[in-house]
C-alpha cells in the first residue's frame, strides 16, 4: 500500500528538515526554499537563517524587529496598529458626500518629515512606529478616501516593513507563487489555466498520460498527484523540460514516471500522413504572449541515441543545472543508430565523463534522467496527451515553439487511443491557431475548441486562447 504522503507534504505536522516551503513577502512576491540546517538566504533585503523555520507551522508570520526575526500573531494588536488611521466608511444617513481625491496634488510637499528625519526614525524605532509617524505627519492622508488611504499604507509597508509568511508547497500555492514572481519560468501558466487543463484532461486512476512540461514540472506533478501511483506518466524530454516543481511539492513516488526522448518517440509532426487514431483536444493560449522575458535557467536539451527498445539510457553528468539538479547534456548517437545497443552508448558516455572530475555531481534525488526505452506497444493506448509549450523569449519569432506544438499533435496521432483527450496550453497565438486548424480539418478529431483565456493584467492588447477536441469513435461520424 502506497504511503498517503508520497505525493505531497503532511500539512498537519510542523515544518521539518528537508521540507520545501514557500516564503511569501508581504505585499510582494515569494519564492521556494528548502529547509537545510545552517543555510542562510536573502529575503526582504536582509538575511534569514532557515534553522528558525524548523518546527514552525504553515501560516506563521515573521517580522523583522530591530535586528531579529520574530514570529508574530495575526491578531497581534501591535501589528499594523497604524491601520487604525484609515477612515471608516461614511454612514448611510450621512448627508455629506464622501471625500474624493480630485483636489489632492501629490507634489511631495504634504509630508512634514524630511528624508533625514525618517532615516533617523528607522534607526530608533521599529517599522510600525515609523509608519505611524509618517501617516500622522501627512497633511493629505486624512483628506483621502478609504481606498486611497489603503494604497498609501501599502506603499509605506512595502518600503519599511520586513514581513513574510510561511506557506505550504502544494499545487495551488506553488503555481501562484511562480506566476506572481517568475511567470516566465512556468510559461505564464496561472492556476486558473492549470485547473482548466486538468479538468479538460480528466485524468483518472490507472490512466496512461503523455506529458510535455515546459512549466518546471508543474503539469507532471499535477498528473502524478491525480494518478497517485497508478497508471503511467510518459514524460517527453526535450529542450526546456525540468522537474524542479515535482520535488518542491514533496512527491517521492517516481515508479510510474518514465522519461523518454521526444525526438525518438514522436514523429516530425509536420506531416498529416502519420495519423492513426482519434483523440479529444483542448488547447489554451496564455494572455502574456508578448511579455518581455529572460532566458530560462531550468532548461535541458536531449537527443536520442537509438530506437525505442527494452533497455534504458543514462545521460552524462556534465552540464548540470544548478537550479534543479537536472542534467542537460544530450545523448550521443552512433553512425548507425538503428543497430546500436543503448547500453553501449551509455557506457561510452560514462567513460568520457570519468576524465573530468568536475563531471561527477551525484544526487540521491531522482531526476529526469536516466532516459528509458519502453516499446512502442507500451506507450500506445494513452488516454491523455497534455502539455504546454513555452520559451522565455516568446516576444520573438521562435520556430521551435511551432515545431513542439505540432509534436504534441503527432504524439496524439501515434499513441492516443480512441476517445482519448489532448490538452495543450501555449503562449503564442499563431502556433495554437495552426494546431486548431489542423485538428479541425482532420477526420481523426472531434470537439475541437480554441479558447482565449484572458488574464486581467494582460487583457489590454495581448491575446490568449484555448482549444479542445475529442477523438471520434468508429460509430461517430467525423466532422
């Protein structure tokens, strides 16, 4: 019987060593941190020893008071006492009209305290007292309406208060944390879109699932939690794939996650002649297609070294990604890959790595490698093909995005069973529209949908979308 907490942390127990938690900075973003004794991290422009988080509960708040981090209660009367300055809403029977900001001009002359005086206050008083003094010495604060007063205090909190929360590493919090702080690293996949993908995919106990994950392992982890050790997950390994979030969520059961080389198992994807089945398709496009982003730090690139078989392959240990421990070097192919023994290529790779001592970085945590070589029959008959295609420089024309998007259709053509589903999320509109057109014109797919998923902060001038299709059964007429 599988352990209940092989697919996540036990949130009823305190934080322990080697747990991964989310540290959310007040009024800002957050990040994940693995609890290791003696480790020091930077947070709120300050330092924090992770030893003090051992034994605390999820939801605890820590405030920088003078030179020490102290744990505070949410209902502490001393915490945010300055919020008592915020005006109450006007009574309904009040005849006087509520105030507005039309006559308030923010020209930096309303604050009685000078910059030097505020700096001296910060040395002698704590952050709460500093904000109280700043609010009391503002000539326009009392004239602002309630919403403007709230925004004013939030700006002062972001500048003067050093406060963070300890959140659990579950699927929602991790997705929300990355989307608010590092959205480009998960392909701008927020939890609403992730939840829609999982709902449309309808992953059930015992399913075989093919996953192309350009979201640091977010989709792979979600599928693993839903299968709970049953079925099989075939993880397509290619450029941009990582499993960082899989380990951050506390997943410790990897027997049903099989890494396979996408270039070896998936056809080119540009031809329509290799279709042999009929699935259900859902494609979503993010609203952040034109966002300016930086190159990802968690990508890896892999090339196949032979035909699919019954053996398994290992990748050399050079070029290790420091951010998630994934190995990034490609497997080297022989001149005649169709007759090569996969284990022979693996042994040669290890002999090459022995010459350089820097290549020996071992970890006990299972990663994307070693690559497996299941037979075509083992991979065939999948009920779900799900994935997202994302690269950091998505504001530029990237032919790889279109190629990888078409590869997902090729994966469905080759391995998806009748009545299966394919769900795809993408950042760029054009590749998703091309995929939707091919699925609609094909006799193999029905119920093709392409939805534009708008996110509030990206609604102006940035498109997004989603597509779904269903594989027709022999008794159903093709559209």
